[in-house]
C-alpha cells in the first residue's frame, strides 16, 4: 500500500461523495410482521422523498406493496409514524397527499376507506391496529378545520369502508398506542395533555371493547403528569405490559390486577422519546419470554426477559443501533432494524439463543473500504456545574491522506435535533462525508438527551439554550485541549432544535468560527405562535410558561440578540416547513446582512421539516463544505457548485 499523501485537513479527496451520502440515506422504519411475512417502510430520497411499504415473503422475495402514485406517510403530529398496519395479507396505510386511510390488497389498487375532511388533508390517521377478527381498525385520528386547533381522538373504523369513524376516546389533547387484546375484548391506549410532552407525563387507560368495536368502563391504570408511559402491549396470553419511567428509567412492567409489577429493573432505557408513532421496543416470544431492546450509555442492546425469573439475559450482537423489534410467530427469532459503526441500517433476523444474525435486506448495498471509515469514540467530558456530558468523537480518517504534522484539523460539532432525542453510533455517511475529507466531527449527546435516564433528560428543563449550548461548547474545548482539533477552527451545525442550539452558540458564545443552521429556531416567541399543535406547548418545559416568562424566551432567542452574532453562518430552509417556518430563517438572514457578516442562505422549494429529496441533501452537503472551505481556508478536492457568500472579503 502506498504511503498516504500529506495534504491540509479539509482538502482530502474522498470516495464518499455528497451524492453517495444523499442517495444512501434510504430510511428503513416501522417494521411489522404478519404471519411469516415481514413488512417495513422505506423512505427514498431518489423518489423525491416518497415512502413505500415493502413486503418480504418467507422465500426471501421482496416487493413494493405501495404502488406508484401513492406515498405511505401520515401527517399526524406533523412527524407522522404509525403509517400503516397489516391484517392477514391486507395492508392499511395513510397516503400523504390526501391523508385518507387506504386498504391495499396484494396486487390490487388501493381503495380509500375513510372520508375526506372539511379542509384538504384535514382528516389524518396514525398508529392503527386491527381487531383480531379483522372487522375494525382502531387508530388515532387528527381533525383539522379552518380557524381552530387540530382535534386528536381515538376512533374505530370499519375496515371494509362501510362506516365512517366512530369516536372511542376524546377530550384530551393527544392519544397514542391503541392496542387490542388477543381475544378482542379489551383495548389499551396512552393519552396526555398540554403542556406535557409524552416523555414528561402521560396516562395509560384500559377499556372493554364491545362486539361493535366500541369502548365501555374505561379506567386509568398507570401514569400521570410526572410519569411517562410508553408502548403498552399484550402478551400472547392476554396480559397487559407497558414501559414506565417511574423509577427514573424507562423499564418494563406487567399489569397484575391493579398492580404494576416491574420486570428486570435496570438503570437502562427500554423506551425512547415518542416523537412519532409506531415504536416497538419489546415483543413476546412463543415460550412466554420477552425479547427487548434497551439503551445503556448510549448503546442499544438486545436482551431476553425470562418469564420465570424476570431476569434479563443480554444477547450478543455486533449491532449497536436497534429499533422496531418484532418476534416471529414461533421459535426464538426476532426481527428488527439494526446497524453498527461500520454498517448502515438493515432488516435483520436474530436468534436470541445465540445471537446468530441473518441480514435479510439492505436498502443500500454500499461497499466502502474501511480505510475511509472513522470509528466513533465515545467520550465523557466535564461541563458546567461540575457535571459530565457525553458525545461521540470521529477523527479524520482517509487511508490515502494524512494531515501536516504542524496542523490540527477543523472540528464540526453536531447538535442533534429534538432536543429530546439522541445521536447514535450507527454508520452515517453524513458524518463520514466530513471525516474522510480531513475534518473532525463530535456528535454531542448534550444534557437533555435520552438514553441516560430521566434525570439526565431533565437537565434541559427550563434550561434550553443554556445547557445544550454549554455542552456543545465544552465538547469542542475538551477536544481542542486534548490536542485532537484546531481550537481556532471550530464549527457547529444542527437542524431544527439542533439549529436553535447552533444559532444560540454563535450568538451567545464566541467559541465558534462558523455555523450551519438547518431549519433552526431563531425566535422562540414567534415559534410558539406559528408551530403545530404537538409542539405548541413544548417550550413551557424547556424554557418556562408562556407568556409569563416572555423575557426569558426573548433572552434565549438569537433573533433578539443579533448584535452579539460572532461568526459567519450558512442557513438552509425548506419553504414548505410547517414545524419551523421560513420566517425563522429569514430573521437571521436579515440580521447577518445588517451586521455585514459573511453568510449564505439556501432555501428549497417543496421541502418540509427535514430534507427528504436526494438532490437537496446532496446540494446542502456540498454547499456547507464549500462554505467551511472559504471560512477556514482550505481548498476542496471536489468540484462543487459555488455558493454565493454575502459579505465575504475577496
């Protein structure tokens, strides 16, 4: 092998192109089993972000279920999820354009089974499940009408389309996880009210279900304003289970009469933040044991809770990112979506006895030499108030290049969205794009992130814009002091809530030399009045009650303190974003122009919250790289379309 060429960091030529990173961003999700068939949802950037339900039969054949002209995606809560459910071989799914629920027989055209709303796409459905006899579906319905807040309810649908929706539960702000018992005689669900988010506190309800699919004798069985309930599920013999964080950790419980019995209590997270619908973190094996996913120190693990002892046995696997677990009808195999630091997400089957793993399907068959892949290094670093925070560090890695001995690489700090969320160590070409060109990356799980227990999650309570910014700043300082990166060439980037952190960091701190905001929040008071129902009261927990502490909202908003902006920015925005509207980006653009700071603003027609189109993902990555090259002073190996940077001295 030839000796690596010495070249400035940032200027290395890489096989991981922006096009490869964007096209490899096929999203796998919402895995479902029906009999021995496996279904999942696939988001395809090359099809302009269209989502397709895919079916795999026992002989290994895979085929699209969703025909051309349909896009299997729901808009409930705007983030969606729980897009479809299956009974037998019949699929029921929400269609993006009109939001009606469709029945899809294999090989036949989809047929709408729900009515149109008062406004376009005004009746929306998510998180559905069929009753055992296949007559009814029970799901979350979200009704939109002009001039009023959306109404969320639990409804029953006739799956043949003969009857319109019948309301089963109403009066609360939100509903999720309707789950019917195996005998079809009971239904459980979760519900919560403003200002709580589901990870703050919600309730678990249980009701009898009549032959007509209607509820009676509903009663509260667990949860409250300060207890988060997640994923109620019925065992095969009809016992209700659920996840609760009543001890400070999301653990699994069994309902025994009116008593909740803890199973395998661990200082680990069996639940995740419910930003969308359709999660499955545990399921029941044919012998009565429970296969489960749990997160320890930011790493996902697979385990089995034994019915007799209640003890959990870990299952050895090289996969570190696991989701959507389902158990096979018979035997000891589970199906899930899994990835690792060297492999992207795939549909896999695992034998829980010995961890034997079969990769059934990869959406993207990438073949990248490991010499271009940077392995994640989990780091703990000191932060404010004598506390510790967490991150994943990726060093510049390219087998063909090395940096000059007297130079340290620029660092790009990643601030994840949410902010109630987390990053993970699964192979991400959106990170390797940077590291293979000679830039270092640190992906920060700042205080408020999930995977470390409720106390860590609640560090952000009332402190958004402070704790997250401090932790991102301290991650960068830690790596600079350790000698890994150039402390004079630090950038920060993030999308949505991560964009808010990015904008706050470059406004209220003077640590960073460049920033990239993707659909980031700049004006918190405006966001409260403009955003959708699901998040309309989210900031009360993160900042404080509104408008009682209006001054605090203004003090945390970059748009109110643009005189303190300290570095160049590139801003990306989708023009159809209903979560963070374009007006937020435009506020910062106007301020940057007034101050005479270098900036670029790139807006994309047809994009919503989170870019889904391959051409836009590719363009944004290349534009951000071009921007950093101009600010940090390195030449690009790639030929990319130049970006117009305002106020940049020649």
